[in-house]
C-alpha cells in the first residue's frame, strides 16, 4: 500500500535537522533519489519508507489508518480520516 507524502513537510523536517538528501538517505536507509522524489511529490511511499524517514528525523508515524470501519486507507483513496491523528509526513 502506498501513501502520498507531504513533500514540503518532509523537506522542512530534513532542513531543520540540518541533513542533506544524502545524509538523510544514509541515516534512514532510503535512497536519496527516492527522498528527492518524495519531496517533489513525484511518487508515493510505502509505509515502511515513511517509517524509516520518520525514525531518522525523530518524528512520529501513525501506522494504522481507519476510515469507515475499513482496516487501512490511504490519502490516495481520497477519503479523509476525520478527527484522526496524522503523521507529519503524510499529505492531508
């Protein structure tokens, strides 16, 4: 399952942490070109990728999304999680 990432927020967190794309890639284990594409909004991310980036940046990730009783939902489904906590990396 893929999720849309808030690329602008990802970049802000990376810059606040004083990390280059390569440094975040090394710290997280995610290829720097993948991080670049996420920041530019050119690709969705797997939850495992979001988790790695969040851990490397020291931010929280919501690992389960519930909408209308379904087990998982992603922003790409165009349904919103009303009143649910969101990860700082996920697009709203």
